[in-house]
């Protein structure tokens, strides 16, 4: 009986570890947060996950939509969570801040449709035009010190939990933890889908 209980505990612990690890992006903009996470420690059973792994995909598109619609988004309080189970073939997009809502949920799917994914995110952020122009560009702000998502509009791209590069932000907004804290210096750079690779690497496949 004891061995049976231990075995169950090990299985539950393993499942917890699998779901606790992931990779993707987390982007803050004022009171808006957009996260897209897939489990990076399993073999893919679906196609299309490279859209999240490549900086020119989901990362670029979400940054573009946030900056393009900044005037309306800055007034929102949203937490859009995208969970991609690339092994089990499940996808969920939901708004976590109350009132909570399910924006998209799919089970047993075989291919990640990036247009469908973007449409769900745009719906949650009340963005009417969800298209990305072919010649689109975005602005990145390079900080001379590490940023946190509680004090800046941090772009966190990598694995979670991991020590990702935390010096690139969506804007130059900075809220110091202390009144006399040394403020960071920002350098603004404009990139497109080809040049964003100068600042972000492909995520592990």
C-alpha cells in the first residue's frame, strides 16, 4: 500500500514539474499583460509552435499590436494568458483578471493557427484590426540595467522559470522602487521581422 501511495506521489510530482516548465513570452504594458507559454520539455505532437519559438512570430506580432493600439490599451486592465499544450494538443486563451472569460479553447488540435490565436488575443484586448502589415516595424527600448515587470513594460522572452534577458522593454516607462533610485537609460531601436533577431534568439525547439 505504501509503495502504491509513493508511486502516485511521484506521478503527480512529475506532472506538476512538466506543467510548471515552459517557454514563450510575457509582455507587460501598463496594466495589461499578455503571456503565451508552451511546454518546452516534451516532444511536439502538433505543428505551428515555431510561431512562438521565432522572435519574428508571436513576439513581434504582439508587440506590434500593443504599440499600434497603445492609446486604447493603456486604459485597460487585462491579463491574457495563452497556454499551448504542444504534446497533448490542447489550447486555451483566457482573460484572467475579473471578470474572467474564455477567449479560445481547443482540444485534440493538430496545428497551431496563428491567425486564430491572434484573433483571440485581439478580442480580449478589444482590438478591432488584428492584421499585421508586411512592412510592419516595432520599437524596442534597450535599458542599461535590468528591468522588472512591476516597474516597467518588460518584454520577457525565453523559458520560465529562467534567467532571461530583462533589459528590453516595450516603452521607456519606469516606476522606481525608491524615490531616489538611479533611473535607467533607454536606447530606442526600430526593428522589423528580419532585424528583431539582433535582439532575441529563437527559443529551444
